[in-house]
C-alpha cells in the first residue's frame, strides 16, 4: 500500500480541516497559558460552574471559585466555535446512528476516566504533552492504547451502532 492510498482511506475528505482545527486548538491553549498563566482545560468545568449555585464545600474550594468565570467562557467558546463552523461551512448538524443509551454510557465512562486520570484527553494531549508533563505523556499513551484496543475488540465481535 502506498502512503497516498492509506491517507485517502483514513481521511477521505482530506486533512485540511483537521490541520486548521489543530492549529486553532494549539493557538488557543498557548494564548490562554501565556495570557493568564492557566493551563487550558475544561475537565473541571462542572465543579467550577457548580460553585455558582451550590453550598457544598467541595464546590466552594478556592480553585473552583477563582477559575469559574474563565471556565464558563472557555466552555461556551468551544460550543459556540462548533456552531459557527457548522453555520459557515454549511455542513449541517452532525448526527449519529449510535443509540442514546450507548452515548450516555460512553459519556459516563469518559467522565469517570477524566476524574481518575486527573484531566481530559484534550487537556493531557494538548497542554500536558505540550509542556512535557510525565503524567500527561503516560495518560495519552494509556488513552490511545485503550482506544485502539477497544476499537479492535468492537470490530472483532461485530458490534455496530
């Protein structure tokens, strides 16, 4: 197999949109870090947002109260950016044939993994690896290994959406 054939199989619509998206993600993380000294990550968004409305001591910790405003803006920006892209590109809303209960189960597992791994895949992958964090490097290798293994297992047993 030639490199072009493999690339065409993996990226049938080309790589330009992934390249542009990656540049924007990297620039955004760098701007937030150099502008504020804060590592851009959304995994503590829920806890920091709950500090607005909850009296539970866990959510009233100084680190959540101190960071909640920028985390809300950051997370709204992620959603707004996707909405703007959808409108500008004319690609329409993304849909899936995966059942709701599988999406819900996957979301719960991702949430648990985020807490256990002390951060999300993008936080470790973009910011952690970018800062050469040993913990993030281990986490990213673990994420990739589990994802590849799970994909192979799901394909082998014939699970479909």
